[in-house]
C-alpha cells in the first residue's frame, strides 16, 4: 500500500574455485601422495601446507572487480541505467526506496540479495521480518525489471546482489548524490530467514550507543555510521516510528526536547490520525526531501530530525562533530558517504560456491 506523505511547510573477482570440503579432500590426497613419492621432510611438508592454505584463503576471499561483467555481459551498465531511469521518472520515490532496501540487505549478514527472497510455506524469509515489512515495493520492482532485462541479454550471468548494488548507486546520482565505484562479482545467498534479522538493523528507538555498537560489530567506525545516516536526506518515515517522542512524552513539554518546538507541533498535526491510518508518513528531510544533499545534517542542528536517533546524533559527543562537519561541508559528506557505501557494499559478500546466480531474484534456484 502506498504511504500517505505529508510535507511539512516549516522552518547514501574472482570466484573461489571450489568448496572448502572439496579443496581439503584434494589437498590431503595430494600431500599423502607427495609424502609417499618424495619422502618430504616435516619442514617441507609444513611449507606446502602454508602454501596451499594461502592459496585457498585468497580464493575464498576473492576481491570484487569494477569491470566484472566487461566480457560476460557488456550491456550490464546500460541496462541498469535504462531500467532505473525509467522507474525513477515514473515513481520518484524509487531512489530512496532502493537505498533503504540495499541497507536492509547488507547490514544484517552481507550484500547477498537475501532480502529479495519471498517467503514460502516452508520458510519465512527476511523480507517478512517485522522491521522489513515497511520496505517499499518500488525498490523490489526496479530490481525485478533489471533482472528480467539482463536475463534476456546475458542469461544466468548477473547476480541479483550486483543489480541491487548498482541500481542503488545509479538512482542516488539521479537525485543529486555522489557517484562512486561499485565493485561487482557478488553471488546471491542461498539462505534467507526472517528469524535471523532481529537485532541486526537499527531501530528508531535505539540509543546512539546501541547504534554505534551495532555498526562497530560489523567493522564500521562512528564516522562511517554518521555518514551513512545521511541517507535520510531522501525518503520518509512512518509516523508510528516516532510518535512516542511527539505525543505524551512528558507533562511539559509533551514532546522530546530534541525537537524544535514548532517542528514538534507540525509533526503532531501531520501524524494525528496515525492510529487509524498506519501508512501516514513524513519526509526525513523536510527542506529538500527529493534531493540528496547535506541538508539532513543542517536540520539536526535546528532540531528538525524526525527520528529519535536523528536527534541523538547531534546531542551525543561522539557523533556531533561529524554532524557539524557534514552540515558545514557537503563535499566532505559526499566523500565520506561514498567511501562508506563502497565498504558497506563489500560487507559479507558471497563468492564462488558460497552463493549462486539466481534465475529470478525472489526465489532460490
């Protein structure tokens, strides 16, 4: 169901050649044969072990490549661009929706398109986890459209995970965001379980310390976390995600003190019927809601952050310096956001036999 948005007029390779079990079977057999035929010394055998383990490790953690589809699917980039352009023109919320989908796919367990899998009677997939139920349909649709076009041009070649990563970047540039290199060669996950998602994505009610800990456990610094939060420059939040901070918060005032008073009253008016209409939403950035820029950070300085976590970033001494830096310097924000997106896009990727190239993005092969 499409959300009702109220604008308040107020103040973001190489494949492993074999599975680990196959490799170690081959390795142990080879070592045994060599030991019989060459009578290797212990030191020589140890060197051989290290050599093979090094080769295996390099293979299993192979690096993604910017030109991965240069030979196998030369039309890859053009097909993605054409698809996202048509979709964004028809549905202007697609960019924000796809950025959010990318984030919800990557942060829990890696960028592997596990979020795209549909549930079956035998498995409740990630997209049906409570925190993912509000993910917009336009984001899923743009990936399906791109996958359909790519299957006609390059069958069984391009992963859904690579499609989502590239579509996100291209859509961001369409709404004013920075261009950054998307490294390719991801495989699609073979597992997607709703039960594995709880506690792996930040919720609006979380404290700054909890969010820092969540990102930190995945190797992201405070600076990178704040830069990635700049994704709130576009998109919207449902009223139910922040009403606890604007209604009956305390006797005086009745709203969280991090809100600008006039902004809090505006939010109360916009969300007055949220219990009857759970789709009621407001833009995350009320000033330039359809443009990716650094206005989100400027808003935080004025008490115009919609979510509790937004206000927390400006009040917390660990995150406030970065908010101030990005509010003052859009170029610095864009550079930091680009680096963080490249890092996020490489988090927990599947390569080789760890994943597959799905024939369709919503179902395992």
